[in-house]
């Protein structure tokens, strides 16, 4: 039986990371903290069907109910009023986070068109990685025939790493396919 990513991290990858990064204390070794999946649905401010579709798709993808993000102020050129829904987001932690990360690395990224690896430039300086997907239909939970609009999404992988190098080593050890 194949181990899930969380067990594999605790059993094998943690000690490998400690050796690679030269940490003697196990609490210094970087780990995944959370994954935030955000879907901007600006068109949903005027079209509730568009918003509901995105909300339901994000629920299917993550297995968790999204938080609705609302506009902080009105912008007349985009026809957005203050307080109207403009997106939704999900924060994954614990077992769901590891399951989502495993699915992203092993199934979703290889399914992308012309995929040669993800850019190593998505780090923020503190070891966290940000990734954008143009199409949400690459997820197996989404039924392509029932999708009315193709939406993009942002995925933020938050780690406990202290810098970009440690964050990259952590993600590489966990199977993230970086471009050479």
C-alpha cells in the first residue's frame, strides 16, 4: 500500500531535508503550513450564475466550502459595488492540504499543455511559492461538459522555510517539478 504524502514526509522526507539543509533540530526543518486556493470572479458581481459556478467548482476541487471575498470599495469602470462578491478562496491545512498538494504535483501539473516544469521564480523571499493556473478544468473533479466558463485560479503554498532556498528544497523533495 502506498503511503500518503504526510506519512512519507514524517517518515522519510523530514530526515532527508535535515541532512540536505544541515539542520540538527527537527523543528528547524521546513514543512508545509497551508495552501490557499483563490479564484477571482469579478464578472460574478453582475452575473450571479457565473459566481455560483465558480464557487461550486472550487468546492469540488478542494473538498471544502470556500470563503466569499467581497469588494472593499466601488469601482465604476468595472461595474463593481462595495460589498459585492468578487471571488472565493479556500485555506487548506492538515491532511486535506497534503492530499491537494499530492494531486497537484502528480496529476494536475503533468496534464497541463506544453508543461516543461514550473517556474522557479514564484517564490516571495520568505520560502512561500505562488502559482497561477489559467484553466480550472484540468482538475479531474470538474466535468468538462457542465462547465459554462473556464476560470483561472491562484495557488499559494505557504511553508515554514526561512528563505527561498529552503522553500525550494522542501518543494523539490516533496516532488514539485521545477523547470531546469
